[in-house]
């Protein structure tokens, strides 16, 4: 969970810098990629937990 929140925080910071600074649009793209990676990571972790403890 900490890793997910860290990835989201990094993505937001890179996105803000990419939008605010001219010529640094690639940072916005990197921020979006990091955000997608964080969401995918959280989804995989959630799927693992669901497999270990299924609800009956």
C-alpha cells in the first residue's frame, strides 16, 4: 500500500512539474505512466489477497 501511495505521489508531482514548466511535457507523460503502473500494481496486489482469503 505504501508503494502504491508513493507511486501516485510521484506521478502527481511529475505531472504538476510537466504542466507548469514549458518544454517539460515529457514529465507529464512519465507521470501518467507511473500512475498507470501504480494502479496496475494495486490491482495485482488486490487480486492476490482475494485469492488467499476467498469470501464464503
